[in-house]
C-alpha cells in the first residue's frame, strides 16, 4: 500500500436538517442525500508526491440513503495540481490505497455507481473553522457559503459540535448553515441546510491521532 496523509480544513453542505441524521446512523431528512464537500489541503502527500496547498470540491448525490448505493460523484480538482498530483488525489478520493472502511472516501466508494469525469478548475476557497464561515467558488460550476447557525429569536450565533471519537472523517465538527448552488453534471441547490466545518487528518488507516 502506498503511504499517504492529508491535513486539511473542510466545509460540507448537504440537504439534511441541522445535525444531519447520517452522523447518528439514522435515515436522511428528505429520503435522499446530496452534498458538496470542499477542502483546502494545508499539508499532504501520496508516496513521494506532495499535495500541499491544493483545493478539492466534490459534488455527491444518492437517490436514497447513502448505504443503499446508487451514488454519483463529480470531483473538481485545483487546476494548479500537476498531472502526478491529480492522479494521487483521485486515488485518495476514490478510496484506493486505503484500509477498507478506514476513511470517508473508502466508505463512499462502495456506494458509488457512477464516477463522473473529473474537472480541473480554478478554485477560490476560504474556510475559517473557528468563525464557522466559508466561501467557495469554482467558476460557473459551484458557489457555496457557510455561516454560523443563528438563534431564530435573538439572531445571536448558536454554536454546536458533533464529536465522533471513532469517526472515519473527523473527530470533532462545528455545526453551521450552508447555502450552495452547483451546475455541471450534478446539479444541487441548497439553502440554509446542514453545514459542517472540520479538520481532516487522515491517512491510509483512518484518523491520525
């Protein structure tokens, strides 16, 4: 197995209500799952290939609960990535060179029926986990923003976290509100739905302590 490791900051926006039932082994809010996952790799490598400072946006769609399969995935990779970096990132994103079930990408790979041709685009990405704010834009393909959840009565920012000590994506995630619009082969439109900010520190064998 080729050794790899990623340290990244990430924002995810899906169509579920705040909290996302998937985090609790429950069925999705609206019966199906559609999501956009964005990450900025601060440090990373795949074998001898460095992956520092690259961005990736992934659009995902399932007709029902994720575990029932039938999924489609469209990955957008930073156009600054070299050919070698592109190939390495695609291997990680499709669950290759990974212990079975150890990462979110490996788990999702078993549920994907259609892996669409990836795009290589300029990705404009700002993610601030502490502030629970993000702004992601990929030309005309993706426009996504994350903001704190607001108290509906007072308007004050509400902070909540999910802790998953044995998680395959993160150990702690900050809850937020997300609004996203995508075009291209997977079209998603989300307004004030589940948003998630978290650090990613994963390798072939899962979470890195």
